[in-house]
């Protein structure tokens, strides 16, 4: 077979792998959405909660779509959702960047790992509700507090995934770099980081719900605004349709973004021939 024919076969196989990965991700998203709706309605039925308090999918649909004031309801909740997603983006970037830098530091220096890993475990184990007053005292009720709270939620799971990926590099490949005079940084850049791509993408994927959770916590505990700041007011004012609709919107946004990242992850790994390592 000629080189051109082999290249064409590789491209066709890459396209087929990409389509398979895309189809699998979309099917997973559809099944997840269906399961959430069934569990939601099933739990309301099983617990026997009052319809005045517990709202089902049809109630939320009416509030957001069918009611005469649905347009105003959507506008209000979508504005709050946009604020929450902006706060989530701040925490997502802060936590993921710190996790990547710390993981690289751990890879280059085991002494740094021994010094900083207990701090990471401490941040993981102490409830954010207990840490929030100190964070607010240090950073005020500002975007910095959102970044810190969201970053703490994102940091540890992302750090564990990235460190795991960096540690999976083949020792033989690292030895080749060192034999030819390469430094630890060269081995990290040329071997460890490319080999850790599946773990890096997995860290990005699992950081999405964590970032949204961190944003909701920051809004509830510190800065107000967004869905996190609104749910308390809805609950205290007995606006249960608005409360459930807000929860549904932020949950739907988390599911959509998570699955979009999963689709991108599957396609990228399939195109690079690394799908079996995800």
C-alpha cells in the first residue's frame, strides 16, 4: 500500500472514531437527561411532598413557558443564571490554573509535593461554610472571593487527576530524554504533558460541575447575586415555583456544559488515537 493510501486510511479511521465518540457522548447526554427527569418526578411521588412546596417538571414548564408572566420569569432567572455562570468561570479558571501549576511543581520537585500536599488536603477537608468568614475578611465581598471559593472547590479533584496523568508517563521515554541530556523540564514538556492529555481533559470535565457549585456557594455565603443569592430569598418568600425553576436552570446548564466538554474530550482523544486511555 502506498503512503498516500495509508494516510487516507488513517484519516478515515480518525473520522469514524470521531463520529463514534460524538454519538456516544450525545447518547449519554440524552440518557442522563431522561434519568434526571424520571428521578425528579419519582422522588416527588415517593416522598409525598406537598404540591405547594414540591414542583415537578410540568410546574417548572408552566412557570417558564406556559404562564402569562413566563417571559418575565425567564428574563429574571436567565439574568441570575448568567451571573452564576460568570462566577463559575472565574472559579473554574482560578482552580484549574492553580491545579495545573501545582501539579507541574509536584512533577519537578517531590519536596514541593511533600510541602504542599498537606495544605491541599486541608483545603479539601475543611468545610467552606467554616472557611467563608475568613475568606470574606481577607478578600472582601468581591470577585476575588468568588475566585478563591470556586477555586478551592475545583482545585483538589483537578489536581489529583493531573498529577495522576503526569505520573503515568513511561519511564523508558523519560530515560531517553535524560540520556540525550534533557532536563526534568524538557521531559515534562516533551513527554509527561502530552501523555497526560486524557487526564488533563478529564480534569477540565470534572471541574465544570465543581465550578458551578463553587459559584453557588460564593453567591450564597459571600457576594450575593446569581442563582446562589436568589434561592434563599425565594425560599423565605415561599416562591417555590421560582425556586425550583432556578435549581432546574442551573442544573440543566451544568449538564449541558459538562456534556459539551465531554463531547470535545471524546472527539479530541479520538482524533489523537488516545480514546482508549480516557
